C-alpha cells in the first residue's frame, strides 16, 4: 500500500499483458501497482484489466486452443523444449523477478 510513509516511486516499469501474441495495455489504459509483500513497496505497474480486456483474452485463447489441439504431439514436444530452453537462458532474470 502506498501512502505518505511509503510513496510510489517515479521509476516503476510498466508491464503489458500478452493477448493474441501481442503485448498490450488495458483498453482503459489504467494501471495497478504491484507491491513487494515484505516491504509493501511498489516495484512495477500492470494493466488493470476490465471485462472487455478479459473478453479479448478469452477470445484469443479460444482461437489459439483450436490451433493447438490440431498440433501433433511431436511438434508440441518440440515447442515445449524451446520454451524450456528460453526459460533456462533467462533464469537469472526470471529469478530476479521472484
């Protein structure tokens, strides 16, 4: 929680939502501060998703799933290994975010 004792930093990074393969903000362009639960200090801003944003994400997910379910098991496996490799390569950055 931000207040007079814990002011919101000016340099918070804005993180986007991944919808339909694109990094986007909310349609309303509203933001929510993400806080470290131990210090209650804000460290990032994320889009405040409203129902229209959720509808857009659900629609995109439905289309993606219809494609994914037609993908062979072998191709799914290759894609999952690529994801694992990317996560391994970025493990230091990922660890810093946790």
